[in-house]
């Protein structure tokens, strides 16, 4: 039997908290992978606390405490989208909680870090979550799929014995969606809707959690640069305004489809304090945008410095040094259209090497050794 003939007969059960078609970020990626595998002929079941059904998928709404039992009863190969239940494959899309909490504290001042650490250590729910994750990482059953080497290092730190069951597979991106044939027309239309003039250089910032994604750094950089570079604009998308109103800031709120935001922008800025493997960086690359990411983002591992992107520090260095590096990058990108074009073109080539179809090929190959 050929490999493709074999893999089309798998019965799969995805287990996750939320399954919402149309969502972005991690939830949207779970939907894309489940849908992609169903389109390839697999029988795909989704066990989630809440969400919505999709054509071609069997959706099982299940209370959180019953996720393990519900997935076990399906007699399927269980894919745990996180570290929630015993499974044949754990995809570690958010990393390991105790390490995440440590990086999350970097977004706060000294007193805030101490209080945040105390809240985690004094929370019975957080302690149970961390113990459960350690138990699942240490259990002999189940392969571990880290979405970046950044996450793989977290696993090795917390449970060194889990290293033998660990494999790294970065996310993929739907390059056709983020580089549509009518990109130029959509760019012009969206920029006009947002009030941008042709000479303005638009930097994009996407974040539902502006503090964790480090909006404060961008405020310091743009506030310092704007008097000398009045055509600078920061287009912010997300549930919350990243900070007070400013002449260089345009907050567009939330959108169901971010494609037009990428097309309207000239560069993506992602100075996050933590991302296991930020899809936003790959999506922007697929749209042909230069990407400036922090070094605490797993997908930044895919970029080659000053060739198809820029990777800069946001922590573990003095703040003036960090601000200076980001300021220099923004100023150069704002003033050199040829430089933006070179980085953006190379970024699109990088995205073409990390497509969603390629990801699904490799994901299937990981599932096959454990297939029923």
C-alpha cells in the first residue's frame, strides 16, 4: 500500500478548549489543520469545550473535565492541541506553562513581576495546570510536537527525560490567502479607508494582549521618532487600544480577516515578550512584508538576520540598548523603500518554503507511526 493510500484511512480526534471557525491565531490554526486533514480524506473528530461545527468534521462539544474520556471513547488517534489530556500526539502550540509565566513577567516592572509570580504560585488552578503538564510530558505514551526550538528547549528544561519523544515542526502558512492576485487594488482601497496617504510608511502591530506583545516599546520608539519622521504610522489591530491616543497611531480594532491589514502595511513589528511560534510573522512574510520580530518568538528562528527579516532583543539587555536597536530598525525601514522591498521579497520566498500544505505533509508523517 502506498504511503498516501495508508494515511487517508486514519481516524483522528483533535482535543482542544475552543474550536471556532473564523478565529485567528492559535485557534484559527487548529481549525485550518483539522480542516486540511479532513480534506485529505481523514475522518476527523473535534472534541472541544465550545465552538462550532464545520462541514466534513465531526464536532463533539464536551465539558472541560470530560475531554479525556470523550476522546478516549472515539477509538481514534488522539491529537492533544496543547497539554490537556493523554494522547498519541501532543502539539505544544503554547509552550510549557511554567516557562510561559516566567516570560510573561518580563512585561511588568520589578514589583509587578513579584506580584505576578506570587499569584501563580498561590493559585491552586495554576499549580494543578503545571503539575498536569509535567505528568503528561513525563508519561511514556505520546509523541511531543514542539512548534519551535524555543518550545523544545522549554520541554527539555522542565522534563529532560521527554527529549527522546520530542520533534520540532514550525507552523506553516497559506501563502495564496495572504498574497492574493488583487493585492495591489486591495492595498490601495484599505489604505484609503484607514486614511493613509501614499507617502506615509505604515508599520503593523497585531495584539490582543498589548502588554505581553510589548506595545510599550513601540510607544517609546514612535514617540521619539515621529517629530523627525512625521510620515510614520503605527496601525494597531486587536481587542484593546495599545495605549493612549497619538498622532502616529491608528487603532483599527479587531477584524475577522487580517489579510487587508497586511496588504495595507509596509512592515510588521512584533516585539513580543513571548510567542511559541507566532503565525503573524509567517502571515506577514507571505504577504511580502519585512518582519521585525523579538528573539522571544519561536517563528523568528526561521528568519535569517538582515536577509529576510530582523530579529531583535526585547529583554535581558538594558532598556536604552533595546530601544536603540528597535528605533534604528524602524528608522531605516521607514526611510529606505528599496531595503523594505528586498526584505519583503525574501520574506515571501521564506513563506513559500513553509506552506500549510507542506506542514500537513509533515504532520501526517508524524501521525503515521502511531496510527491505529
